[in-house]
C-alpha cells in the first residue's frame, strides 16, 4: 500500500480511502468480503505515513496553519484540532482530533505544535493586549494594565478611578505609549477594538464559555440594544459600554443599551463643554452622536450623571446633583425638616397691607442655545 501526496490511500494500485488530517476514511465503494483485507493493508501503509506526517506538521511553517471562525485549527487545509477552554479567554487550550492512528506520544507532539502556533497567532492579532500584559510597568500602572487586559481592552473609568487618581504623570505617559486611552467615561485600548481583533476576541470568549461561536458577531453601529445573553463582558469585547437605565417608580428597569465607546466619549465630551447647570432638553445634535437614536440618548444621559425630570411633551434632564438637591428640599418641606419649630404669626392689622413682591421676569429663551427646548425632540418613556 501507499499514500499519495493528496492523502489518497492505495492498495495494489486501487484507491481504498483517503487520509484527512490524521483520520482515515474508507471509500464507500469498498464493501463486502474484500473490505477487511483492504482495510488491513491500508493500515499497514498508514503506519509508515502517520509518523512522517506528524514530523512534517512539526516542522512546517506558520502559514501552513489557519484558525477558522468556529475555533477549528487546520493544517494544509485539513482539520487537525481545535480550541478549548483554558485558563482564560486569551489563554485557550488545544485539543487534537481523535484518531485511532495516533498513539499518545504522537498526539502530544501535534498538540505542542498547534499550541505554539495558536499562541503566536493570538499575539500577532491581539498584540496590543499581550504587550500591555507583559509590559514592565510600576505597580499602580501594572494593576490598571492587568484589569484592562482582563476586560479585553475596555473598562468603565469609574471602576478604576482609584488607580487613575494614584497614577503619576510618568505612569500615564507609559500607558499612553502602550496605546491606552484614558477617557472621561472609559479606559480602552483602541487597537484591541479594531474589527479583526474584535472577531478574534469573540471567538475566544465563545470557546471559553462553551457556546457556539456562530451566535456572536461583531458590530459597528453606534448603538444597539443587547439581549440578555449579551452581557457586559461581551459588550466590552465588542467595544461597547452596556448601560442600564435608572429604576422607575415601581423599581423596574428598562432595557439596557450598548453604546460604542468612541460615541460615548464624544457625547460625554459634548456635555462637558456645554455644561448645563439646570434643567435642559437635549438637542438633535446630541442625539446625532448616537446615530439619531433619541431613546438611546434618554437611556444614556442618566448613566452620565443627568437625571430625568418629568416634563410635558419633551424629555428634560438636569445634573444628578441638582436633582438630588431638589428632591431633598422637597422632602424637607413635606416632612417639616430643615427648619426650627413653627411660630404662630400675629394677625396683620386691617390697616396694614402686605407687601407684594415684585414679579420676577424670566429671560426669554434663546432658540439657538444648544439646550433650547425643542418640541419636536421627544423621548419615549
């Protein structure tokens, strides 16, 4: 028997099957009484071919391997193994395809070569994350870098505020050289949020969680409404911040919204520049930052520190500190808190006329102001 270069297995000049990776498949035409002796002869030929093929795999160049979208590893176009859950999403394991032609030693040699290739492949595609993980940084900056790598390249700034406050200027520069962006609302690694990197991260997360990689797909729109399966970690791997609306009067929340990190930063920056001091109605220009999704804007603003204020026909907001102060003042009046014991006033004499305060004139609203009231900009509750 012999094995052709294309994997065809010959016995006495007749093709009886084919070798796919390290698995032998008997041709369907081989049946009946002749099948057993032909299979025995084919196995004798494969017993010489398999060790030689393992040797070729070990010494082959990296471009001979490929990682498919479902986590399978191919060598020269033939599947030989796949990814498995490891210590973490960025450190997956490798499983060699089962074959009765491989003993334990040959299987381990294949596994080591595939593992080496997978590690190099991940470093090549997600180099910014690995560079950050392995960088020689001071303790404080190293702690932030560790969390950012664990977060697959994106963190909520509030979660690492203590680390950020403690960073020196030199430590910030060191992180900047590694590509870390310290924004108003998020800390992220832009290189890890590029489309190719996102697709690979989703595959690694799917493998680590044991779910179908086909169920996850990269996104590029400014805003989307995630389902229950798309949790915070998946949104961050995609390059989005998953934001929850505040609880309503009955303690229930509306659906979360996922906002692309760069859009969230632009929105936060625009609000900081405008600096509303009191109640305001967002303009269409702000909604445009989120792709014109006004419902998303109404959900995002409370997450950025602007509380919803009940108003007719329009969605009104005010800085959360002002809203809290107003609520507390209202509660104090209602319950009689915040003032001394009440005293009974003497009735005014009939000849005395109480002084009338001069009416206060409200300044006319400027229609060109960024927070001018726009009747056409309404929000769903």
